[in-house]
C-alpha cells in the first residue's frame, strides 16, 4: 500500500504543476477536432495513399513475375554485310571461321547473320579471332525463348 501511495503522490504533484500545460494540450485537441470537422477528407488521405502504394507494389510484383517467366535468352549472330557477302534477307552475311587452337570449345565453322549462337561458346571463339574479324561479328541478344 505504501508504494501505491508514493506513486499516487508523485502523479498528483505532476498534475498540479503541469496543470497549465495539460489545459493547453486539451485546447489543442479541441482545435484540432474543429479543424478535422471542417476538413474531413484529411482523415481519408492516409487511406487513399495506402491503397495507391499497394497498387504500385502489385504492379511491381506483376512486372517482376512477367520478367521471371520470360524464358531463356536467345542470341543470334550479326555479321557485317560488307565482309560477309550478304546484301538482303535472302542471302544473309556469312563468314567462314576455323579455330586454329586444338582442344578449345569453339565449335563454330562459320557465322551467319540470324543464326542462333551460344554466348559462352562465342566468347571462346572470339578470343581466337583476329581484331578485324572481332569487330565484324557479334553475338547479340535477340529475344526470349518460351519453353
């Protein structure tokens, strides 16, 4: 009982000495309630913001899932027509290539514009190419393969 009496006396002294500040706080709450009654939409604004933010998160997740389901990347060769002999879609540019080094993973004998290429294997072959050939042949991302 003594501990409760001490706590009560401390709270009573706090209320007595902070009475003016408590009255100011009560008046502030009354003024705020008058302001809210005149601008009731201010109470709805956080709810609207929450739903708009939820909409953005749903859009983000939708785009992320769409990108994830895109499939595997497909790369194709692009050969400079001036060196590959191709001049239209019927005769695509082609460059013959022979890997001089034995034991490499370079399995390409020629590069034809529009033909699928594997980027890892192409990079191995590219190390064996002359600088002239490197600038004329590239393995470019073309599309996603739907599996």
